[in-house]
């Protein structure tokens, strides 16, 4: 494997801007770019896929075993010239204390032997930027920093002062990006506006690539990327077993949060994915074995979903005979009602007793470990899953349904019943990432 991992010491420093610009610029040069994203993220991989012209993948050292991470990375890098990985949050930020299993970007870089391209937001500092770079260089002896990119540089003098201080540490400065709001992508409450919803995305990515090419020495970056010692592992089985042979998958702008490694793994295992659009009032294929409603933004489309009679009637008919599972937003749609940000209640499928509200936003965020109470699409009773939760909805009532699983967070909290199940229908706010070994 040959590649690098783009990281910073905090969120909002410019990792995504640089990642998308680099992926697009390198792909335009004719290189085969394999994109990857550290951590539990659904939105960035979709942008990566457009920028690189190749599907993205998530790599997660907390939710996945080292062999699973290595297998996914090797599969992703197969036939590519460069594995370009975007980090999450700060380079060293994670949870727990198990070495190599904190979920940090540093763990992924170390386990795969990837050098780190460090993005430094130098707003409000000059020579002091070197102190940050030095800390990143020394904190984790497993890592090697291949180079530094300065971001939000205010002037040529500012660039020179920062560059001289960083390069005095023996770290090459490969470029400096000036402050430029024109290259920023639109955002909403869960991150970037989705790739499929971003107007003129191809033009935006080309603009980012032009911006990056003009300010970064790409030839030097490529030359500094040595081959990483490929971990000896391969994907033997999907990280989550296919819930059925034929899977009806809700897929549109309201239902888009599904991990790429699940779709790839299910297909590789011989399962057939049958997408349908609830927003277009399409029903799940009645010949499918199971229906899967991923997360997404149902709170932004609640009125349209409530009025989609073809979808709701078809879903209810399907659920009378075959399993249906909903994650996060899909879980909300399986309930009886959803209150939007303006306080208006919209009737949902009514297959679970769940009532949710987005009127008073409250952040729910973090890793989860779940033990299933009964057999279902996620696996057999007693199966242990790793997952992640990220939403702003509140549960008004679960309507007395049985819980789906016993769920604990990553910080030592006591496990508690969570999710819902009624007949063949199940759902939860946590997104399953992998079956625990």
C-alpha cells in the first residue's frame, strides 16, 4: 500500500477541504486514488467517491478489529496508486484506553503504516505554529509526519514566518493555503450537505483541485509517500452479515446513511441490493427477504414521507410478512409520528410505538456496544455489535415496545435497554458498524 493520512490537531482545521482537493487533483493527473475516511462518517465518503472516481470506505479502530481494518484497507487499495485517507477530529482524539483501539486517526495511521500529512490552521499565530507541529511529531512515536500544509495563511510574510519555524523542526512544508471562503462547501446540522444535494458538485471539486494544485507541491508529496508495510489480512466475511439474500434498501436524500463497507460486503457475500425511494413514494420490492431503512434526514422531509402513501402502505404490507429494520432516521420513520423543527407532527408508518421530536434539538453522539435480545436482521440473539449514534432527535415515547438490545457507551456507562422491536419490525438509533469478534 502506498498513501498517506490527512490529519490535523482539531476539527475545523481544513482536513476535508484539503482531502477533496487532493483526491480530485491527483485523480485528474491520472492516478488511481483509493479514498478512505477514519471513523463513523457517512457524508464524507460520498464526496470522496465523486472526487476520486472510486467508492470510499470507513476505517475505525474502535468499532473494528485490527484485522477488519487491515482487510478493508487492503481491499480498498487494491489496483490503486495511492490510498488517501481523511482523518477525523484531532489526530490523537479517541475514546477508551486500549492501545491501538481508541478510534483515533493516529491508530489507523499506525496500524496501516501510513505517514501523516498534517494540516495546521495558522490563524492568529506564526512561529507558534511550530510548537503545535512539534507536539504532533513527538506525542506518538508510532507515527511519521510526511509533511505539513499550512491553512488560512493571511499574507506572504505570515507564510514565511510559519514555514521557517516548522521546517526548522525537520518537517517539510509542502504548501500553504490562503484564506478563501469561495472553496468552502455548504453545511447543515450533521455535517456537510450531502454530495447528491450539493449543487454543481463537479465544478466545486474542480475549483478545490485548482486551489490545492496552485498552493501545494503535489510532486514532492507523491515522492515522499513510500510504500507502507501491507498488513497481512484479507476480508473473509462481511463486517455485518447480510440481513437477507435480497435486501430492499431505502435510498434517497432522506435515507442515505449506510456504510459503504456494508453494501460492498453484502454484495460480495452474494446478496442482492434492491434500492427504492420513499420520497418518490416507492414501496420495498415485495420479492425481497428483508427491508432496511438507513438513517439520513427524515426530519427535513417529514411532510413528504407522511404523504408518501405508496411507500407507507407498501412498507406496512411488507412488514406483515417479512423483517423490516430501521437505523436512526429509518427508526424514526417506523414509529407512529415525527415532530419537525417547527413543532408540526407528521404521521409515520406506525409499525413501532416510537414518537420522536426534532423540535427541541439535543445532541446524542458516541460509540455504542450492543447485545441483541432476539433474532433479527442485525443477527441472532446474543450477538454483540459495535456501532455509533449521532442525531439531534428526542424520544417522546417508545409506546411500550420491547427493546431491541442492551446498549452501552464507550465510557464505561452501565448497559441499558435500547431500541424497539414489535413482531418482525425492529429499529434503533445506533448504526451498526461491525459484528464483534
